[in-house]
C-alpha cells in the first residue's frame, strides 16, 4: 500500500490518516526519520514516555540517534506545543 502527500511552501507535510493511525501518532507527537542501510527512509513515532523511547532507540537506532533523541527530550520541556 502506498500513501502520498505534498510538501508545502513551508516544507511541511500532512500525514495521511492511514499513516498516522499505523504510527499511532497524533498532534504534538515527534517523528524520527531514520535512514536505512539501503538509503531508504523510515518514519517512527517517538513515544512520549522516555523509557519507551529509549527501548525503541535500542531496537535499531545508533548512538548518534540516541543522543539526538535525548536532546529532543531536553528541549521538549521548552516546547509550548508539547504535553
């Protein structure tokens, strides 16, 4: 199954409903874009629970990805759109 979307002038995209549902993602959630070894990109919803996020990170993300996730969580406390 394929879903498509457009990139707006502000470089934003709207996730199709089936993609959002499959990811379990909603408003205010963060998404990780992970480049595969074959050059393809994968989209992962980052759980709001830091423990779950770290477990997810351990299933395929490298140390640099883990550091970036940590930085995002540190900044999340400053993000007014974040719960």
